[in-house]
C-alpha cells in the first residue's frame, strides 16, 4: 500500500467520523484522493447529500407548520432552548386569532385556512429582521423579538390589528378579521423561566381578548343584545346551589342569551369581569390552560348544541394571581320549557383551595357552617345562632371595587370575633351574611352578644379619605334542640334578617 493510498483512506475515515459526530458541514476533497478511491469518495458524497435532504425533510415535518410554513410548537421549544442558552433578553407576544371557530363553523374550513393565512401574512409584514413567528396551535401564534421592547411590540401589533379590522370591515370579507395579543419581556439571566414567559404573555393576551372583542355584523340582532336588556338568571335556583353544593363556585348560564350568574368568590378568585358576565363560555375558556382548552371547548360545544346533557372534566384554570389551579367542573344542561330558556347549571371546585375556609375573612364558609349545624343535630343539643348581614356590599363593589368590599367584610369579621369573645364558632355564610353559632350559652347571653355586635360591628372603614360605615342587620334564633335540616335553619335566619331593622350607615346612593 503506497503512502498516497494510505492518506486517502485516512481522509475518508476522518470524513465519516465527522459525519457520525453530527458535523453537517463536513467536506471531502475527492480531487485530492488517489484514483482508486475517487469513486468511493464520490459515492459517499452522493449518499450524504441524499441523507441530508431526507433529514431536512424530516426536520421540516417536526418543526414546521404545514399550512403557514412557520415554526410550530416544537420549533418554538427548540428556539427557546437556544435563547436560554444565550441568556440574552427578548420580548415575546402570544397571539390568538379571534373567532376562528366561528369562521370554520359558518364559512367552512377552507375559508378558515384563508383566515389563518391572512393573519399570518399581516403578522409577518409587521416583523423586524430579527423577529421569528411560530404557529403553536390552530389559532395561536407566538412572535419572538430579540431587539424590540414590550411597549414597541405592543404598538406594532396594535397597528396591525387595527389595519386588519379596517381592511375586512364593511362587507369586504366574509367576517371581520382580528386577533388578540399579550406581550412579555423575558430575561433568562435574571431568573425568568419559560413557564413564566408563557403565563405572563398568555394572561395578558386573554385579558386583552375580553376587553377588545370585535362585534361581528351577524351578532347585531335582538338575541345578542347586552346583558342589561336581558332578564336576570333565576336567583332562587342560584342561591339553592350555593347553599347545597359542596363547592366554592356555582354558576348558571342562559344558553339562549349568553347571560350568566357566578358567585362573588369566582369573580374574585378568577378575575371575572362581574357576577353577571355576558358571553361567559368564551370568558371562561379564555382562562383555561392552553393545553386543556381545545378539549374543554369541544365538550362544552356538545352541551351547547344539545348533544350532551352532562359535563364533567378536570382541567387547569388561571386564577387572579396568574397561576393555574386544578379545577373540577360538573354541569348539566336543562332544556327549555314554555316558560324557561335552555340553561347550563353547574359547580366548579377549586382543588387548590381549602374547601371549607372563606378566603376573604378566614372564617369557616357555608359548607363548614352546614357541617357544624349537622353535628349539633346529631347530638340533639340546644343552639343559639346570631345572623349578621352587611348591607350595600354590592354598592361598595360597584363604586370602590371588589377589594374594598373584601375589606369591609374582613374588618367586619374581625369585629365579630372580638364581640363573640371566643364563645362561639363564626362563619361567613353566603355573600355579606355571617353566622355566629353558640351551643353552651343561655338565650340571655346570646342576646347580649347580639346587642354588642349591633353596637360595634358597623365600624367605619377608610377608602382613601372617604370614611364608610357599613349599614348592618342582626337577628337571633334560639333552638331548644337542632331537629331540622341545616338549610331549613339557614332559610329561617335569612328571613329573620330581612325583617330585622337596619342599623344605618353611610349612604352610597
């Protein structure tokens, strides 16, 4: 074997080793090989070129969205790995196409694909040279910009959205095209995590969606008029669910009008716009974790369409703190009658919270109260109950916000604890109603505590420079023995409160 042949063999072996180590830029100088090895070298190069093409095709299928030719979810994950490895700050925007399902259902999936491609084209045109856009789901995009700050990216996207709406309004397109977005600035070296990037931008985007809903022309009819024009949900049904179900979040949805009713706890814990939000299915889906959203939407569509009458699922929902809580939802569809609309009634249990503690006051909640009365019934003991209602909480919430209403309730609970002097068990029943339960006091002692509560519970609360004194009502119930169902006793207390004179406070009218 001559020296030239030996060197040629070594060149081929080194070339193969580089390829085996993943060096895609490895080259082989075939012209420098001895004549006997040239054919082998050429064949190796052709084989590598074919393998490289197949690899690129496989990689394209794994990381590229077939409809838009953008990177897909896996492509975003791979790019995120690179960003965190570099450690340089960047801005990301989570973008969600508005009403894509409506487009597919009304005009067909071909038009839906055109809608997606139109949004994609508009987003691509607003990108800077270093920006990258990914389609991570049917209606979801992520734009990553290493150079733009959060405010600049928001301004760019807002301009793009405004131009889209203008270009598709007035019958220029089958439906008005728009999208919602949320931006987040991320700094890996400052300790930001990929989960934080997702949650911050995703939360901002869905709040934007709720606040900037585009009204489609089709919806301008009498059946879709604002909630204020619709009759309220059945309040008696809602109160019955609140008292009898083992949950923190009952709800009722009128499927014919979109009107709904939610508990005040749900409003506070999940940052809902009000207790009577309109279009509440979209509102709730906006808070469901992106990975769970399609499955939840599919099941709820079956309920709305009347195909299913029972719905049960566990899924993650974003709470007010921006964290996802595991929730268990059970709901029933009630078909319409001559006097009642189609309704969806259900309960949601937040498995991340203690089920029997009121989060505002720290007192036992309605379920703890029902259990306590039930225990006294089993041992046939006498009981004294003092019920307290803080009037005008709804007006406080409307004028000063729910945080102010919570302050009134929390300070009232603290005063109630002082007045009871540790002699009774205290609960927040429903809404602005409290119950103090005494099982070792004579009626005279219970009445004395009730009088003290009436004198001191309405202590002033400051909202900035405004001093507010809550008006209250107090009622007492004495039982020689607890021989009825807890709900019956609580209904009697509620009736007594309605008849009790009000201790006046600050007027908010």
